């Protein structure tokens, strides 16, 4: 069963407007749903907000070939990845 994040709510007089950095987010699909729907293990769902609607797309896991390629690129370009992460790409 997926974990539930509990958020403490506090009252405040201040109103804050937040501009999102992304229009999509990724969620792991629980094993029970993967099995019940016959999806590939480690599939994920991508949720995207557009025109006041949320679109969902199920993505299968990367193939072994793509995993290998991405690991090689990450290893070779680790410093670039860390810098992009630091500046909030």
C-alpha cells in the first residue's frame, strides 16, 4: 500500500502565490495495481496539467539497453548533472 504523506496545516494571515516549476509529476504504481492491470513491473504514471485538466500516461520501465546507455552518460557527465541539480534545472 502506498505511504500517505501527512502535512501539518497552520493558520496564517499571509497569502503566498507560488508559480510551479513543472507541469508534470511522476508517481510509482503500486505492485497490486501493476499485477491487477497486467502492466510491466516498475511501470510509472506521469500526470500532466494542461488546460485545467490532468492527463495521465503509463510508462513502462526502460529497456536494459536504455538503462545501460543512461548509466554511461550519467557516469561520464556526473559533474554536469550535479550542477544542473544544484541550480534547479
